[in-house]
């Protein structure tokens, strides 16, 4: 039997008695339009050769390239309460101090 626990509060999640929520986050380097390859020039590129070169570099560096500028995906399980808190503040930012002004 598969057991789930909330990745925020570490409490076990009973899938029979409560809802389990999955948060998927993908982080990748943004490529601006000026950096993108023009569609007309892609005909001259040998994509298989580029893939082979990249795989060879990864083998030579024992996977160190995976930590530098490559997309990452994260998956987290949340209980219902933690999901509500996550949706209110997904980036975990500290709330800024609100100033209350009088109606003068």
C-alpha cells in the first residue's frame, strides 16, 4: 500500500479520508526572442550531432552540467490545509508591513 505525507507539514495523508494535492513546479532558463534560433536557419543544423555532443559532454563531466542552467521539475504532495496556505502565498514571500492612513 502506498503511503503519502505532506511535504510541508510532514503529516501523513490518508487518501481514504482526505484529499491529497500535487504541486508541480518547473524551473527553466528563459530564452528571449533575440536568443532564439531563426526557423530559416534550422535546416542547416544537424540535431542528432548536437545531441550526441551534449551526451558526450555530460558523460565527461559526470553529470555536472545538469546543475547549471538546465530545467528542473519538482513534485510535492500537500494536505488540504497546506495547499490552501500554498495557494495564498506560492512563493513564500514575507508579507510587507501594511501602513494604515487616516481619512484626513
